C-alpha cells in the first residue's frame, strides 16, 4: 500500500428536490470529502443545486454530474460559474467536446472526469488524458449480472490499475458498501462514491462514518 493516498469519500445526491438532498448531506458532511450534485438533482432543481450547496460548504469539492455529451464549453462554463470544481463527461462524447470542457475547466482551475461505459477503450482513454481530462469513473461491472449477482472482480482491479498508470484519478461507484471496500486493498482508488448507502440510511452520519472508517483502515495498512 506504500505511496497510495487515502481515497476521498463522495456522497452522491440524486434526489428530486433540495430538501431531500440537504437533509442527509448536512447530517453526514463531517465525513464527506466530495459532494456530488447528481444528474437527477440537477435535472430537478437546475444549477441552483450547485449554487446553494457551494454557499453552504465553500471549502468542499463539488461535482456537477451533468454527464456532458455535447455543447461542452457552454454546459461546463455554466457548471463552473455555479461553483462546481469538477464536471462529468460521458465516454461517448467527441474528442472535440472533451477538449472544450477541459479548456473551460482549466480556466476555472477545475477538473474533468470521464464516465466510462461498459465497454472500455484504453486507446480512447489515453487520448482523453492527452487532452487534459484528469479523472475517470469505473462502474461495478455488469458482466456477471446474468448469473444473478453483481460483484467486483479482478478485471475491475486491472482496469483501475491501467487507468491510474495513465495518470487518471480513478473513482469507483455502483452500490459500494463498507463490505466491498477491503476488496480494493492495495489498489490506486482515488474516490469512492456512496449514494443511497448514505442518503437513504436511517442515520446518514453513521453510514458515512462507517465508510470513512473502513477507508482509513484499508488504506493505512
């Protein structure tokens, strides 16, 4: 584990209104490193969600998970002006769109993350990195869904290592629980996302603290 930084814990707020987003966020905030204004929340509330959360938490990292597919310069600028630090771009976006988003992000001192789909193209990823994208999101693989069980596998670890070696900060997501996290011992994970696991918990602070504590233990070994 030598040399690996502790992953950040990111809360994903994908509720349909601000009150239902803010209640768990405010409860769990002491254990949260990154606040994701999720796609659903931004569709429901617009970039008001980013502006209000930025006003509440001026020192926290905020992701506007708008999943940009085109109009990269316009959409990303609106997100950064609202107070986002990071914006997301879908893997299917053109290289021109990615380049536009990166240019705007650099103007604001922000970062661009690419949301990978089920198909992973290493050569395409290298091009994103050359353009200046700094982050990628790896979802839990669905390859074993037909067997009736979603799980993380060695292929996911290989993907994480390859992307990290390209120079990306790698985020993992897909129903990550405290029990899943030790599977990634020794892996260069940069961010771990929890959505429902915190937002829908009876006590969001307890849920976030459990995740944070496991992250601390795993990455201090």
